[in-house]
């Protein structure tokens, strides 16, 4: 935030030149900023390339060399960003959750109860994932089998707490466990739908029952 000069007793004479900035931008600072933006864009291209491949052929299609070629980066560069395929899967999932969080910020759920808002979030996530069912199936199956730490469950639980008026920091252990349980049931139901054993309507009915029971004591 820029400092305010509204309370200054005497204004500087108009002819007085502006003082030089205390820390002028140097070529090194500029180069560093360019590198940071370039690295961010490169990482984004890699994740998008991986998601595009997985959406057509599952995680098996996310061969590191193929991802590198599609993203236009060297294979060694890809491994510097993502040491393994599972690290790349986690990054793709995180990108999907980022999109969901942005959607919730733009259009918060308006249900009267925490359970209703949780259902709104989870069914919105379901609709988003079902636009690319092969990608959703590949990502969820991979995360279930993952040997690396994944943010999926905790981030979904955090979203449910947030729309319930809580945060991961303010919620107690019981509240966090209940939110995590609702998110876990949703993941399992989503897999059942991907296998053709559930319809969208059935998932919504089941999530409504679980959320109403587990989140009943959350503050509205």
C-alpha cells in the first residue's frame, strides 16, 4: 500500500524533483522477476500437458518424456520441477482444486446450513471432474495408491470447513475429522460413479445424508 500524504503539514514545492527511489530496480532484480515468471509459465505448461495426456489415456499416458515433449521442455527440466510421475499427478490435482476454490470464491454456496453448503461444494466439484471423466478416474485412482504426500483430502476438508464458517486452524480435531470423513465418502462415491455403479443423482442423495448427519452440529 502506498503511504498517504494527506496529513503532511507543508506540501513540497512543485519545482522540487522527486527523490530517487531508495532501492532502484537493478538488472539483477529485473532478471530475477523475469525468471520467476518464466518458471511459473513453464510449470503451468507442464501441468497442462500432463492433464491433457491423462484425459485421453489415463495416468499411463503421462509418460515423462511425452509430457516434456508436449510441454516443449527438456526432459531434465521436467524432472527438476517434478521428480516423479506421482509428483506430477499431485500437481495436476492441486490445479483442479485451485479451480474449484476460485469458483467458490466467485460464487459462494448459499444454502442455509453447513451441510447444505458442503453438498453444494462437493457436487460442484463432481460436475467439474465429470467434464473429463478419464482424467478424474486416473487422478483419483493414482492418489489412492500414492506413496507421496497428497493435498487432496486435507484441501477438500478445508474447503468444507471454510463454507461452514470455520478454517483448518480454528476447527477442533473432531470438526476436522468430520469434514474429512464427508470428503472421504465423496471420493469413494465418485469412484463408484466412474465405474458406472452410481448416477450423479445417487451421489448427491448419499452425500446429502452423510453431510446432514456428520455436520449437524456445525454452526450455521
